[in-house]
């Protein structure tokens, strides 16, 4: 019983750590840098920099965009990058960090093109 409780408590942090590890591993391929922004209530994972002319810039991402979903924006962002890496178009919902307080009405859905196999 204790092992199950400990496993459930660690599931969230372990999932977040795996998502961040994967996202950091593909930044160069997509043309962005990501990391944690200090926010009023808690740190927020965001796109910190977008390479001019890179895939993310062409897709419409901006520095300061925060991946969001109703339950897990970080996980959804990881899945979208994985799908694109596998050759499929994907989408991710983002809100710019400066607009987080305004909530979901400011959210934008951005399509991430499939990466070519070359």
C-alpha cells in the first residue's frame, strides 16, 4: 500500500522530468530553446527563444509562449514534438507568458509541420 502511494506521488514529477528531457533533446531540430520562467504563483515551462528562420519561427511560435492544455501542457507539447519528429503534423496550444493571467481566450493553436527524414 505504501509503495503504491509513493509511486503515485512520484508519477507527476517523473513524468514532468521525462517530458523536459525529451523536449530539451529536440530543441535544435525545431529551432527553439526552452526552460522555466519564474511566474507569480509557480515556475512555468516556456519557449524562451525562437531561432529566426527556424521551423518554430516559421510555424508562428514566439519567445515566451507557454504550452497549455486542460490537464498537462508539458505532456501535450512533448507528444506534439514526438509526432512531428515521427513525420506527422501535430498541433500544440500555447498562451504567451505575458497573457497567462488573461486565461484561455488568449490561447493560440499552432501547427507543427512534420520533420523530414533527412
